């Protein structure tokens, strides 16, 4: 990135538009100049330069010098940056104050309505991770999972939200592809038996789906199954008809699955 581009980026972070930043830097470089010269130096269309100069004047970043022809000069860069930073800081403090006021208000109570079945598309990565953690947190009895083989983790390598579910007494069953050329490590299976449980079985066939069902009440289905589940988008639903079909598929695949050696 060139020095000029870095300056433009900084000025934009401080609240200027791209066009304002380019125009201001052109005036600062020229010292004093006409609209025509400023437009040529900044490479901003002349018809746009005049409006941009007016907006910079309003922010106190340039001054208009009356004469024939009319010229403009810029506030020194150091002073301009300090002014923009103070303005940005003031906006941030005001936003903080407004946010505190909003959060301090008591939440409105809503009349409970009959639960409806929903279908929600979840984006990949962070949104997917948040929804997984939320569903793990909802679990009370069972989590049934079908996933692509990623290597067999130790129980301490499982997502914290899943570890917490197991610690609460949730029974977790996982069906995965049979690992190729690797021996399964089953020595840690009994660690959680004082409360919940974590059990793995392997399928001989390449599993075409990836999902997990919680308590037979909600399911998260990968829309594009990948070795890393979070890199796929997902469909969440609490539709009981669909969940019944998925649970039946899980039960049949589980019975055919092989436990770790």
C-alpha cells in the first residue's frame, strides 16, 4: 500500500468519504489552488469537486479564499487528523451513552403465542458456531450427531458447549465415517459416565449428510457437508415432521454402525 493510500485509509477511518479524503489531500499538497487545479490533482470529477469542497468547508478542513479566481487552502494534516479524531471520539462517547440508556430500560414482556415451526438459514463460521453453542445449551437429554470423520478427538477437545452439555447429564451419540488406516482410540469413553456420556460409532459407507438433533425437538443440518462443519452454512428447524424422519435415519444408521475397536 502506498503512502497516499495509507493516508486515505486513515482519513476514511476518521469519518471522511473516499472522495473527501482524496480531495483534502490534494488541497493539502497544493497549498492554495482553484477548483480546476484541485480536481485535476485529486483525479475527482470537477462537477463533484465543488460539492466535496463545500462538505470539507463545513467540517473546517479547508478554507475558501475570496478573490479572482476563488482559491482554497487546507488545514495542516496534523491539525485535521486531531480534529477528526476528536469528532470521532465524541461520536463514540455519545453512542456509548445511548447504548447504556437502551440497555438500562426494562425489557418489554410479550404475550406468549403458540409455538410455530420455523426454518432458519444459518451462515457459515461464526454465526454457525453461535447457533451450535446455543443448541448445545438447550440440550437436556440427548444429542444425536452425524458428521464427516475429522479424526477422533479426546473429550477435552470437544467444543466447550458440548462438554458442558455432557457434564449436565446429556447423552451424546455420534455417527462418523470409518477412519481409513487409523485405529480408533476408545480409552476415554468412560470419562463422562458419572453424568452424561459420549459414544461414537462408524459407518462403512460415506455419509451423505451432516446434522445433529437435540432432544428430538430441534435439528441443525449442514447445507453443504464438509470436513469442518463450521465452514458450511446450515438449516435450523424445529419442524417435528422433518425431525422424526431425521431421527429415524439416525436410529437405523446407528444400529448398523460399528463401535470403536
